[in-house]
C-alpha cells in the first residue's frame, strides 16, 4: 500500500508542476525559464513527498521506519520528476520547437547582465555552451538521472523527519 500513496502523490506533484509551469509559459515563455519559477516547483515535490510518507505512517498505526519513509518519499520525487522531464521534452521537441531558441536568448541575456562580475574567458565559455544547448532525449535522460541524487537526499531528510518507532513500556 505504501507505493499507492507514493504513486498518487508523485502524479499530483508532477502534474501540479506541469500546470504551474504551463501557466507561466502561457503568460510569457521566458517567465517559465526564470530560476525563481523553476526552483519554486520544488515545493510541490516536497509536499507530495511528505504527504506520501505521512500517509504510509498513518496506515502503519502511526509508525514508520526510515527505510519505508525513504522509499515512499523518493518514489514521489522519481515520478514527479519523470512527469516534469517528459513535459519539458514534449514542449521543446514537439509543442514549441522554438522554445530552445527562447531559452538560449534568455540565458544569453542573463549572462550579459553579469558582465563585469565574471571573467571574459568564463563568459565566452558559457556563450559557447549556450550555442550547443539542446533538449534531446539523451539530455533529458541524463538530467533526470542526475536529479535523482538530489531527490534521494531530500527524501532522506523527509524520511528522518517523519519516521516514528513504536515505544514499548516496561512492565
């Protein structure tokens, strides 16, 4: 049953993230690319991870070990992030093929604002990386895989917060 809660909250967090980002995309494409918008979606993940672990704890009469809580929380992250990356892949490659150019222009503009704050060599290197930026399937898969590391760490923190061992009174 623990997987059912994780799947449910993972889907909610993933779809919530997609809807949230799509609203910003609909208003203005560059808003969706804003780091504050992108990073704010993590709250949906955190809520889903926490709720899944708490629901599993409720099913176990108020007790949950670290490993079970970790599994539930991490599964939420993995599902939600898979939905997010699938949406991004579809957006960039099928729904709005110009989105990669919008992203390149956005990042380039952000780098121009940092003129004087970072070295010319580093700025040139970043601009070269922007030019070869793509959102193909291998990029999506590698980004998703590397995001699982952060998701695991966050899931471990949440598991530590919600775990509760049964206490037995001495007779």
